[in-house]
C-alpha cells in the first residue's frame, strides 16, 4: 500500500467534488479494464467502491489500481460452469454500493 497513492473517494474530496471530463473518462476506462481482467479470470470482486480504487504513486500517478480482494470469489468452477444461484444469503460488501440483488440476499 505504501507504493500506491490516494483512493478515488479522497481524490474527489480533495478536488471539491469535481473531476474534469478527461479525468472521468480516463479513470472510467481503467476501472472497466480492471474489472474485465478480473472477470476473465472467473473472479468477481464483490466490494466495488471508490475507496477500493487507488491511483499510483510518483511516476505512476495516472494509473488506477483495484485493491481489497478480501471478498473476491470465483463465479465459475474449474470446468467453466457458473456457480449456483443462492437466495437468502447475507449481504456481501458495502451496503451503500451494493446492488438491489445483494440487498435482497441473492448471490
């Protein structure tokens, strides 16, 4: 963590709640690419929020990183089959950023 800079939430506060259009496009493109790379490895993060995206430090200040894989889970088994749908499971992740299905207890 000492090699990484601030998270997106603290950066937005530092910028008084306003990112430029170019910053939003650059950050969004990297966020989507990170999630795509994770999903290509059959993993889901399950705790996506601004605090879990951080920027690089020093010369890497334009690079966005995804952190905190404590709730990550494989959504496909080794044979490529999707995990079964589970109802009435406790909510996973941060309630503020969770999907409606997560709030309903669906996994």
